[in-house]
């Protein structure tokens, strides 16, 4: 296959795979697409180790790194050395009590003494994401992506100075134009079906709007889980596809077994856009956690990054307990058709095979 993005990155297939798992990233790149590692959950030191491993296992194929540098968030004007402390002080006691009461109601125990706690900020701010960018650019990455809003113009320039292309996610044509204004090379047009932070416009409606609005390559994202959906995205004008939830259940994924079982049994109605994870709307697996934050007892969610700071240790406690009814995580509507575990390479090849079958069907309809 040949599109503007395959030419831009020297890849065989216009399939981009976002994953927090290095094994998935390497496997997809080796299969001819491009794996993109989500850096959010890693400290700079951990990210260095992950990228070194990918360098050694990707067989020289291109790969990317995805960071989160939101355009707006609480504490944006705080000095880096006082950021965490000042943000902590902004979390109301009533919100802390609500979280503790919810965990107690479901019998979730506290973290053990040896369990890691306090990773409350991650890369949700400019100050905490920039060290991740610095680490990424020390490696032979081909793409730096920003998952939430337009990346800072100086970061785009820095990436370009290193010979690295920049992508950014957009959920409206207006957002896409802002991305292009700061110099991004690729726009990922993400429909509301997608997992994680996402807007309200469906993929089918959004893609042609973004394609018509910008003159850079566009990747279709949101609800892309098979070759027919890939063909639809390309028919709408996209130069490739950006996939995420699809890789949660592949053999290489480090998705916790409990979460993997829930995904495999879920329907496409089992997700919801909720602010209960980060304070910004994100599509999550729907359960008693997301419902609790919409209940009359809820104090309401906090703005980014305060909400994640409030719930990060709680989510870690839930993950170490048997309270599966509270365990939530980002997942898109495509989980409704994800019902088996396969190697990542097989998923890539299936996308291509089904894409070809879709084109053949359209060709037969035209000829008939």
C-alpha cells in the first residue's frame, strides 16, 4: 500500500498502533506498520529503558512516541518545583472523602507498604511531559505524537530539528487547523468511538471534515478494528488509520488478565465518555466507578490534572483488589467485536486482508 504517510515514514502499511506496551509497538512496526508507544505512565528513567528495548527489538523499523501535553490545565503557571504540592492543596477534602467512601463500600483495601503509591501527576502537564520528549528525541524515533491538544510550537520545532515528524489528535476541524498552525505534519482525526480522550463527533462525520480543512495527511481514528473500517476511513480521504483499543487483547499486550477478560466479553455499549479518570471527557469501560461519579452523591469531577491526582492511588488499589466492578480503563467502542486473543502480526495482516476484500467488493459493485 502506498499513501502519503507510507512515503513520509518509509513504512509498508498505513497502520499506526498506539499502545503502552513496548512488545506491541515493536511487533506492529516489524509487521510493516508503525507502533507508537504511549509515554504517559513512564517516568523519564523508565521511558529510557522502554525505548532502549524497542530500539533493540524493532529490527530497524520506524516507531513513534506519544506524549500528553494538554493545551490547558490547572496549575499551568506554577513553577515545576512546586507543581505537585500546590496542585495537591487544591483538591477538596470532600472529594477525598467521596473516593475513600466508595472504596470502603466495595471492600477495597489500602495499598500495602511495599506497593508503589503517589504517582499522581504522570505526564498530564507541560512540565512533566517535556522530560519525556527529551528522552524520546534521544532515540531514533520517526514520530512524536501529542494526544491532547496542539503541541507547543517550540516542541514541534525541536522535533523537526531532530528530523522527527509530529502528529497530534483532533476531534473537530477547528482543532485540526490549530494543529497545522503550530506545524504538525500529520493530523489524527479521532471520532467519539475511540477510547481515551475523545470528542463528540463520530468518525464517519469527522474524517471528511478534517480532510477538507487541512492540507497535511490525516489518519482516521475511532472505531477502527477491522479492514472494512480501515477501507471506510481511507474512502473518506484519510491516508491511513490510527488504532488503539484493538491492541489491548493481542498476545503481546501486558493488559492485566482481568481487564483482558472484561474486554473480550464486552459489547460496544459497555463504554461511556466520562470525566472520572482525568477531568476531561474520555471513553472508558462503563462500570460502577463511572456510574458513581455521575450519581447524586458525587461531588463532581475536578479539572485536569487534579482529578487524576485525586484518583490515581485509588485506581491502583482497585487494580490490586478483587473489586472488578470498579476497575475501569480507557477503551473504545470497537471492544464489542474484540473476542479473541491473537498475535499482533496476525491482527495487522487481517486488517490488510479485510481491506483488500472490501475494495474487491466495491469493485464488483461498480463493475456490475
